[in-house]
C-alpha cells in the first residue's frame, strides 16, 4: 500500500472500551425505614390538609347555600308581595273598567236617545215648516183673491156709474153693454148699487 492509504489508518483514534453504568447505591434498612416514615408523614399531612380544605369548602358551600336559600325566600316573598299587589291593582282596574264600560253604555244610550229625539224634533219642525208654508201659500192666495175681488168691486162700481151716466144720456146701447159686463160681478155690488142695477135692467 502507498503512504497515502496508510496515513488514515495510522491517524484513526483507538476504540474506547464501553463504560458500564455505575451501580445504584444501596439504602440501609434504617434509612429506608426513615424514608418510609417521612413519606407516610407527608401523605398524612397532605390528607389532613385536603380534609381541612374539604371541611372548609363544605362549610363555605353550606353558608352559600343558606344565603342562597335566604335570598331565594326573600325574593319569593318579594315576588309574592308584588303578585298580590298586581292582583289588587288588576282588581281595581277591572272595577274601574267596569264602571267606565257602564258609563260608556249610558252615554251611548243617551246619545242614541238624543239623536232619536233630535230626529223626531227635526221631523216635527219639518212638518211645521211645511204646514206654515202651506198656510202662507193659502193666505197669499186668499189675499190675492181678496185683492182681485176688491179690484173687481171697484171696477163693477165704476161700470155701474158709467151705466147710470149712459142712462141719463139716453144711450141705451151703452147701458146694455155695461149691464152685460156688470152681470158676472153683480154680487160685488152693495145693496144700494144692486137696487140701481135692477132699476137699470127694468128700464
């Protein structure tokens, strides 16, 4: 072999022998007993601590439960009082509602009666107005008739005087014409005028 190939083999470190783990030290019976006692004491202390904590937690939970029960009872009493107050208020409101409903019914009846009365009065007033209008029309008709008769009376009286004047003048044809015009209205002549009318007819 060459020197280059031999060099790595010479430079390689020699293999170290495997080291065995050190053996655990053996405890003496006295130390082992002390260790067991120490562990037992630790466990006892831990158990007592846990027991004390459990007792304290139990007392705390019991106190909280009592407080919760007390608060619950107070809350229940308050709710009961509120419910009773609400029930009383509801009864009062129900009574007031009943009164208001009765009052509304009374007002509705009164309004209905007032409407019926107003309607009846309106109908009666309408009838009175119609009667008054008819009476006014009748009076106007009578007045018109009276005015016409008065005019006719004046006219027939004038015709009679014209007939008398024609008779004095000896105009018999004029007298007859005037008497014919007086004939339909002769009832409008006074008694004296009727006598004159009869005398003219005979003449």
